[in-house]
C-alpha cells in the first residue's frame, strides 16, 4: 500500500514540475515578445520623430478606429493562445 502512495506523490510532484516548467516557458515567451515589441516601437517612434512626421504626444493621444480595435483584439487573442500553449499541452 505504501508503494502505491509513493507513486501517487511522485506523480503529483512530476505534474507540478511540468506545470512550473510550462509557466517558465510562458514567462520567457512573454518576455521575448515584450522585448522585441518594445524595441520595434521605440525604433518606429524615434524615426518618425527624427523626420518630424509625428510627435510623441500624438502617439499618446491616438484613438483607434473600431476596425483597428477589432484587429488588435484578434492579435491579443492569438498571442494569448501562443502563450498558454504549454499549459494547454500539459492539461491534455
């Protein structure tokens, strides 16, 4: 009977380790995405400001159209699907 309980405890620990690994993978994926996006946005803003095309203030005050909001919502959904993929795989 003790062996069965030990197997159950080890199995639970292995699942917890898998979940931790998946969470770390999610965090790393998000961190990479944020870093790349932040660099690209910074570059874009700097080029536009250097060429006197747009001021930083205009970025801050921008209000997106309904179509653009929908596009952004879909993009966020796709990102969440990608980020949550490791957890979904573990739960299957």
